[in-house]
C-alpha cells in the first residue's frame, strides 16, 4: 500500500511539469549547417604516388616470398646422428654404473 501511494505521488508531480517551448526553426537551422559543412569538407585522399609505392612494395614482397619458398632446402648430411655425435650423446656411458 505504501509503494502504491509513493508511485501515485510521483505521477502527480509529473502532471505539473510544463513542456519546454522550443524554437520551431532550430532543426532546420541545424540541418542547413550540417549540409553546408558536409559540402565544403572533402574526404582526405592519398596522393597517387603513395598508392603506387605501396603497390610496388607489396609486389616485391610477394615475389620475395615466392622465391624464398621455391628454393630447395639444404639437406642435412647425417641428420640426428651428427647432432648426437657432436654432443656426445651416442655413447652408452649414460647407462653405465661408472660415476
């Protein structure tokens, strides 16, 4: 019951609020100002030489990428055996009891 009275009080206070008087031509003035600024401002453009330069750089990168992938890989002569011998992992001393 107390909540209903509180809601009714709030609704009663909103009935005394007067609408604000606005200028009827304000919206048209804002639209005209936006259109005027929109026509005067042109979008920023890149110079044509920067476009060609970026296209050339991208073409060079593609060519270098193709050349890098088309080269044959160097063949490892002995593979894993060479690495094991280089680091001394091929001997069986890890399993011996000699400390």
